[in-house]
C-alpha cells in the first residue's frame, strides 16, 4: 500500500511514518512526500531517506493539480496529511474521497482548527491529545480513526503540552495508518 504524505513544515509526523515503514511487517510504504513550501524542513529528511520529494507551485488550483498528478504518478493509494497547513479544495477531497487522512492535535470533536493546546488549557481540561481522522470537506471533521489522550499538568504551557502531545502523535499516526490501509 503506497502512501503519499503532504507536509508544510517540520515534518516530524512524516518522519514517524517513514520510520515505522522500515519495519518489514508495516503494511504501507511512503511513496512520495510533497509540500506547498519549498523550505519545509521535512523535505530534506525525506530526501535523505531516499523518498521522492516534490514542491507544489503557487496557486491553489495549480498546486492541487500537481499534487494529484504526482500522487497518481507514484501509485499512491492513500494521502496522509502531516502538518499540511492549507485547506484542500472540495474538488481535491472529492477526487480522493475516503483516501485522505490527517492528524490533528486535539481530542476531536473538541478544538478543531488552530491553537488547540492553548484552548484546552484555557478551558481547564484535564486532558489534551491527538486524533487521526478521515479528511472530508469539513475542517477537521471526518470520522475519527484513533486518538491518544495526554494529561494536562498543573502549570502547563501550550508549548509544553504540544511537545508531550507530539510524542503521542508519533506513536498514534503510524499505528492508525497501518490499521486504515488494511481495513
Ligand atoms: C502536528 O502537531 C500535527 O498534529 C498538526 O501540525 C503539527 C505538525 O507537526 N496537524 P510536524 O510537521 O508533523 O512536525
């Protein structure tokens, strides 16, 4: 099963997917990593691991058309969003219906969108966490495939919580993606 990963930055979740795929028992391989940003740090990591990398051109329509083409050319079955910071168009989502997943740093349906950790702390929540979900036209809205809960500690800052949740993301995403591609 071939996975195309979309990133915009650091790419630590992409790196976790790549690392997990080294296990011969892993049911997926990362076929290509694509980004909307040429300076996304994750691109260098992917290239260093022998994975084809691609940077989309400016403009949503051209960029998504190029992603679609590059994924099809690389035999991609499933698209994994990993810190891809743009909304995909309804047309792109429809073309890959049911085959795009995302990781989001909250316990969905709580805290869709940005600043999830600050919002969870401000609300006095006992737990934050992360969710892997199917991508639909609704932002952070598709079926939840798996979640990990992380305690919010007294005095937690958004950055401290984000770091702890990120460690949980790196375990959750490869596990849920493996289940998803063998569903
Ligand atoms: C992660 O927190 C992910 O949940 C969110 O964006 C961040 C991406 O981090 N969607 P990275 O690029 O995978 O390191």
